């Protein structure tokens, strides 16, 4: 009977990320996106942040013993097959996550990592030692990473002054060494794309572009979290990677359009994740 319940239930996605009290990014954006698109979200907070729509003021990592206990208890009870990783906050949390992924590696069908290094307001969200462990140990365990251009320059040691074509080639050359099958280079920060937001799905052998409309809006808080969560949700519903990205971009664009005229605070507000219900 228990197995039958699991078969009939929604796909379950575990998101591991920071807690955003303003409700726009991190765990809140992940949970909203996963729920809006029809899968089931459970979550573990890596850090409690102090932030609003204006900026991130500080972040306070959660005890690794609590994170580990939460992870173990969830895996013991729920048929979690999909993992979304966001802000990890501290080297010790990255080391722990590597241990936990190895422990439960036979359970996961797809792991997506949104490598959040620092906030849009410039606040670093993972220390340098944590980044080293992330690149060395977590990257090889993922199916897809989703950096923006600024993050990609940090990860792949690129120069923003070089051409986009050159930097994409550099990513292709580096990605195999990092052990990552695919990198989705998000287009929001790419140079020379004023009217379009073009994302590039890069492997060591191929590059595939995904066109999208660039939305002029103040409410862009949590766009990266939303996109990566939408991708893994679509994957959990048996879409291929290409189709999952296409559908995720469509959802993101509509969520941005619907929030365009909303006022959530004095800074960059959230998206309308449940726009289809309004």
C-alpha cells in the first residue's frame, strides 16, 4: 500500500537553499515555483538571511547537525528523487552536502545546482573555501548547473572583457574537467542582448541557445531561483532537458510580466509565481 501511494503521488523535490524573509528568492521562490508547476516541494534552509527588496544585509548559516538531521529524516520518510541546490553559505555546509549526496546517490534521478556566489547587491553568500569544495566535490555530482554570466566568470575564470563566443568556448573546454555534464549560462547579464534574453545550454561537445524576451521590470528578485526550480520541476514530470528549459523560460517570462506593475517594497520585488490563479 505504501508503494502504491508513492506511485500515485506527485514527484517530490527537495530544495536546499537560503531563507529569504522578503519572500522573493531562495527557499520561498523554490517552493512557490515547484508548487505552482504541480510537483511537491520539501525544503531545508542552509542560512537565515537578513534581507528585503533593497539588499541582503547579512546571512547566518544553520548548524550542520540540524541540516544533516533534517536531510536524513526526509530521506528516511519520503521518496525524494530530485534535488535543487541553491545558496550553501559556508564551507562546512558544502562538505556536509557532499557527504549526504554520496550517502543517498542511488535515490536521486536529477540534481540541479544554481551556484549562488553573491547577491545582486554584492553581498557574498559563500566563502572562498566553500567555493573550492563546491567546484571540486559538488559539481561532479550534478546534472546541470545554472550560473549567470557573473557567476560563470568566477567559476570558469573568464574575463567579461572577452567576447561571449570566446567565453562559451572556454566553458566547453573546462566543463568536462569539472565533471559537469551541462551548464546553462543564463542570459540576463550577458552583454549585447538589450531586447532578448538568450540562455545557452553548454556541454563539452554542444551549445544550444534558448531565445526569450527580455522583460523590463523592477521586480526581478528570485529570477535565477525560479528558473532553476522550474527546470527541475519539469524534469520531475518526465520532460527532457531541452523541453524542461523551454517550459521553464516560458513560466519565468510570464511570472515576470504579471509582476511588472506590482509593488512589493522599495527595491526589487518578487515575481507572480501563481499568476495562473489570478
